[in-house]
């Protein structure tokens, strides 16, 4: 469903992504991990063209991102993204946050949008807060709203960029629970995360990156039991202790 | 102080009020056009489209490099000729007011553009990204997410600039337009009460601007959430 | 009606019988602008620095002096302030002082009033920049200075001012430029600086476009010089790892 073919990216003379290739099939959950600076956040941002690439091709379904006739906003609407710092719109109420893109991108009418928004708030357990503002919610609540906001667009895949890294420890689980449910329902997901517990539970594959390269790309059990590269082994031993 | 003669003040108040109306007209028009054009200029500057950014940059730099007095004189010189050439309006209609309004609007647009640009850049880039990720187009992102947040943050600065604008309108003195201050000095010259008129107009400006600045400070205190 | 360009007009002698060409008038206007601006700038820096420090002091009453100063000078339009200095102040002073002022040569009257007016007006703006610069310093700097036994004066002298003033070099550049622009308002009380010469030139030569373009170029030249000077100053006062304030 999502294909990254031989992606390379440079910031000036520094190569941040080196010939990365990744295939994600429908319903697959792929966890991308690696030390900081490995390029994993950059990689996930190329999938919905928030970061440009200098070499390679990216496909969402049959649509190639860099094709001149591709409708980027429409493609982006089909792939939901959840950010490390939630990025709810502070000047809008929760329900307005959920409705905004539905109304202005999907051209749903206000009632439809609000209905969908409330349904998804229900699903993440936050229906009661719909009229509040982001600043009034805790980090964990904001991130759950952010997930709901992305789901309102009925995406075919979801991208998560370190969704729990900015959360206090006691709030991490409430967000992970939502993500686990989503995975179990068959959503295609690419998650950049350090939460190996999550990976072990619902990931199908684990991808390990270091210094801009994809070092390993294995089925989950194989990865955790026996990573083939030295760097992955070192990383795992540091993270899991 | 005993040498000052305030007796003539009540009679001249109507004339002064007419002058104040001119001042307010110019101020309000320049604020509205200034903010609108300033927003356009700021978004052009930040848009990444080279020719637009270059033009916006040039406009802002030019108007911020020269004294307002000179800009007023330039427009007072040019506008009648332009209007004649473009619209065939004879040069006898109230050119001073029109040229002052055009001059101020463009001048203030350049200053507002800088305030607004800084305000837009202060909105975290990630908000922009989050909106794009939902599939919004650039114009939608600006209109629905970035500009609302930017304006909320910039409101005190926009108001302060408005106060400065209100004070700057007194410079239409140099083109002879009868705004509040020019009216006051004209009366002063005519009646020999120049000192009283200058003092009075100074007091009026001080009270209006002082009160408005006070309100801005209150707003700033309230906005700190 | 076609307009006849005549750039040679600048080299012609003036029709008032004065021993100058029109270019000479332009030059004298420029000289007046620069002289006025530089003199006013010195006052602005000294008074502005003083007021800015006052406003940042912990002593409420001293801080209030600075605050009142700023409120007074920022809420009256510049042109009104010029008139207040030139027309009103001589009348409000004791009769002897007022008469003495009015007996001075006109040029000296213009200059005195203009330098005081422009200088004190700009001082209010400099004051705000200084205060912002001092406020931008982390609070801990003052605490650390006091903790090692320095007096408050010493803390200002050795720690707060050296760093705070460097931070504000960029916005101070703007104020320096503003003084040159605001000097144009002195034309309204009769000082024949650059923008006043623009109107003189138009009146006497009827070559409006050439006159205005020449004056515009002159201001442009001032602008570029100031920017260049301040850029050099900023580079000289930078120290590693510290960005200037916006």
C-alpha cells in the first residue's frame, strides 16, 4: 500500500537519508526504531511529503507523490499523521479541531463533521471534553484527540512520529492503548517509536535505522529474538534495560 | 502662564472637531488598509514564491527607508498627475486628502507587514505541518490555522502601531491638509493664540493616546494565559 | 502637458542672489540633517540609557520616573513636540530666559529646539530598547553577581550592561535610522534640512521630479551608510555563542 523506493535526502551537503526502501502492505503495522539522529522522523515525514526527497520515488496506493499531476492535499488527507507534540490547534475547541479539515478538505457539512468528530471522541474516551480547548487537556488527552482528528479523515493508513515521547510516563499507556486497538482493527500503521512493548504486542515488522540507512527490516519475532546487525543488537540492549 | 489667553477656545472647537474628523478618517482607513495589505505582503514574503517574495521585500524596504514627510510630499506631487492620467479627474478635487490617504495606507502597510511577518513566524512550524498533514492547502492553512493564532499574539503590537499611526497623521501639516493639528495651528496663526493652540492639541493627543495605550496594556495582561 | 527634464538645474546658480547652486542647497540640507541627527542621537543615547536603567531598577519610585518619561514622550506626536519646544517653551520660561532665546540667531533657535526635541523623543524609544535588553537577560545573572558579593551598581556595570547592551545593537540600529527619518519633521518649524530643501527646490526650479529624486537619493545614501556602520558595529561587539535580540 505504501512504498518507499530508494529514497535519498540531503540537507545541504549532509545526507540524512541514504537509499532507503520500505514496503508496507495493507493492514501491516511497521515500527521504525533507532538512535536519535538516525533519520527515522525524517523518513516518516517523506511519506506524506512534509519533507521533500532528492532521489527515489514514494507511492501511496498507485499514486506517486512526486508526479506532477498528483493531488498532494487529497493524498495527505488519506494518510493520517500524529505528531510528537500533538499539534492541536490552540485557538479552536476540541470538536472544532476535529471538524476543521473535514469541512474544508473533505467538504462535509458541519453536522456530518461534528457527528463524526463526536463518534471518534467517544472511541478514544474523550466525548465529554468536546467543547474544551486543547490547553485545558493533559498531554495524554491531547494526543488521543490528535489521533481522533486524524481518524476523522477516514484515512487508509496512519503515521505516528514518536507519539509518546513528549508524554509523562503515566500517560503513555492511555495513548498506546488507543494505538493497539487501532492496530488490532486492521489499520495500516507506520510508527516511529521507542516503545518496544508496543512493538512486541502489535507490530508485524520492525525496521531499524541508523545514520540515515535502513539497517534491518524483519518480522517482529525474528528481530527481537535475533537481530542480525551489531548496531541493532547494541540499540536493543540499551533500550530494553 | 498668566500671559496665555484661553478665552477663544470654545468658539474654535467646531473647527478643531472638523480637523479631528479628518485625522480619524485617515487613521481608520490606513489601519484597515494597512493591516489588509500588510497581511498580503507578509504572506507573499513568506510564501517561497521568489518573485512575490522579492516584490514584497522591496515594497517593505522602500517604504521603511524614507521619512514619512518625504512620502507624503511624493504622493502629494504624484497623485494628481496619476488621477488625471488614469481617471481623468481634474486636479481641483480634494487631492490633499486622497493623496494623504493613499500615502498613509501604503506606508503603514509596510510597517504592518513586518509586525505580521514576525507574528506568523512565531507560530510553530509544526502547526503548519499538522495542517498540511490533514490535507489542507497553503491558503487554507494560513486562513484557518496560522493567521488566527498569529493575530491573537500580535494584537498588542497592532494596536500600538495604530496609536503611532494616529500620531503620524499630524504630519499632513506638510501638505497643508487641515487635520486636527493643522487646524489648531491655523487658528493659532489667525488669532495670535499659537501657544495656547499647540498646548491644547498636545494635551488632546496625550489624553487620547495615553488612554488607548492604557487599554492595550490591560489587553496584554489579560492575554497572558 | 509634457514635462521637461532638466538635470542640469542642479548646477545652476540660485535665483535668490545667494552665492550657491541648487546643488549647494541640496548639500546644505543634507548637512543640516546629518548634524541635527548626530547631535540628537548623542542626547538620545545618554538620556535613553539612563531612563532605561532607571526603569529596570528594583526601586519603585526611581522606576516610575523612567515610566513617566516614556509615557510623556511617546503619547504626543513628534510634530507637536517640535512646536512645543520652539513656540511654547520660550513663552513658558521666565520672561528673561524666554526673551534671550528669542534673541538668538534663527538658525541657532531652530537647532536648539530641534536637537532637544528630537533627542529627548528618541531617548524614550532608546529607553524601551535598553529595558528590553536588560529584561532579556536571565534573572540568574543578577543573582549570581550579587551572590559573589558585588553591589548592585557593580552588577550593572560588569555584568548586566555589557551583555544587555550588546543584545540590543540591532534594534538600536533601527532607532539610529529613525532619528534620520524623524529629522525631516524639523522642517515644520523652519529648519532647512533635507526635506525642507526638497520643497525649496521645487518652488524655485519648478523641476519637481528632479528635486524629489535627488532628495530621495540623499536619504537613501544616509540609509545605506547607517546600515553599513551598524553592521560593522554589530560584528565588532559580538561574542561567541550569543545571538542578538530581535
